[in-house]
């Protein structure tokens, strides 16, 4: 294959859209190489989206037929880089990207969404961990079926996170009794959370999901200013009172230069289990209005469903308990949308530069 034909083929592959995203592989900074000896295109995606690989492979082969005489082979792999964070903070050791899942108020299903989002990212091929940042009301031990479990220590200095359903998890709930109230002031909570984050022996992770506590107080602000966050996801329900608080949470991240990846509308629709009649119990279109007003995107809408609640309470959230269900499909679509939103941002290049010291000699 001559150089002109090769460049034409590579351009055609770069212009291939990622199914369902509206973005081309080139726009998402996908690494694409073609080996003429083996007639193979190597596609290295910066997004975990295994459920799209077969569809994408077919589209790439179709586009390639205009440039090569025979069908090409397409090998698709995933390599999620570290993306830029706020205020020039460097990514944490072993953790490429921290994604904060937040809401302005409690009761909107943020923790359930965070748990299923983590499981969906893992199901799509990412290495994922969860940090339960809600010190006063930790939910992840129960949601991941780890109640009563205790993490082990490494050299009495670092804690090994627990793991279930393929996801590494750390929570203050592993270190205290489930019924014990955390009667701590803000500085103590912030200190405890920083210890959980920095003194946990995290394995190599593409994404660490941080389930943020509700509100926009001192704890949230301190965390947003000191933890290197690649992006934030805002969870809301459709009604006005939740949207108002969610907008405050969204603007908090922007004030500290954290990239807002988008909005997830939870409990958007309830379908009666007896008659099948749908009902918008909390209103309609609230998440889309918030996204439009704030200049971001709606990542997805999730139903109010008994199965989702029961699965989370049982310690096996929906994506793990019923991976082929319609509900799990919603979470996986949102996980891909989060990955796409992250891929649209700049990569982090801090590791490429050494530490520079200027001395007066």
C-alpha cells in the first residue's frame, strides 16, 4: 500500500463515529495504526465501551473497503489515559482519573447511581474503584455486600481496599460499627477522608468513583480543592427543589475549576409493576433543563424502579445482579457517555515533565 492510500485509509478510520456518541474516533483522540503486512487495523480507544466493539468493528471494516481490496481485520483495545485535573494537581499514584459523583441534596439516589456507574464502567472494560466519601452516612459497604468486612493493613501504614463484583471499595464504614454515629466536626471528617484516599493501597485504576456527601459545605469545597478530580457528574431528580440544589453543586465544582461532565436524571419515570402505566412522579425534563441552563449535557435518565432499590439493598446492585436487564443497559450507556465526556477533555501531561528546580549559583 502506498503512502497516499494509507493516509486515505487512516483518515477514513478516524472519521468513523463511535456508535451512539456523535463523536468520531479522531475527535476522541483514538490511537489508530494499520499494519499492511497483516492487513490489521489496531484501534486503541481511550474509553471503556466493550459493548460497542462489535458494532464499531463492522463500521470500520465497511469504511475501509473503499481503500483496500480485501476486508481488513480490526483489533480493538482500551487504554484510558489520565485526563487533566483542576489547579494543576497531579493524578494520584495508581489512579488515572478521579470522577466525583455529587448532588446538591440527599435522597436523589446518588449513592445507588455511583455504585451502578462504577459497576457499569467495570463491565465495559475499565479498572474501577469506589471511594465512599460520605463519612456521616456511608452506603457502599451495604451496596457492595461488604457489611461486617474489615480491610487489611500493609506494613501497618496502608490499607488494602476490599473488593466485590470486580470493583475495589474503601469506606469509613469498614472501620466503624454500622450503627455508630460519626459525631465529628468538618476538619475531622476532611482529615479522615484524606486518609482513606491517600493511605489506601489502591491497585492500578483507570477510574476512581468518589461518592460525594450531599451538600456544598466546607467538606465538599475542601475535597474539590485538594483532590485531583478529572470530572464531576451531577445526579438530580426532575423536580424543581432538587434541580435548584443540584445547580448549586454543579456551580461549586466550576468555581474550583473541576470539569463538569454532565447531569444524570434519576427517578425520571415510574412504571407501575401491576398495570404497566408510566408516571412522571417528580416531573418531566428537569435534568435536561438543568443541563441546558448550565451549558453541559444530559448523560442519561434512570427510572424509579423497585428492582434497582432492592438490588442495591441486597449488596448486589443492578448492573451486577441483572447485567442483561434493561436497567443495566441504561447504566452502561451512561458509563459510556461519561467516558466520552472525559475523552473530550485534555489529557494530563504532568508525568512527562521532570521536577524543575531553579537555583541561584
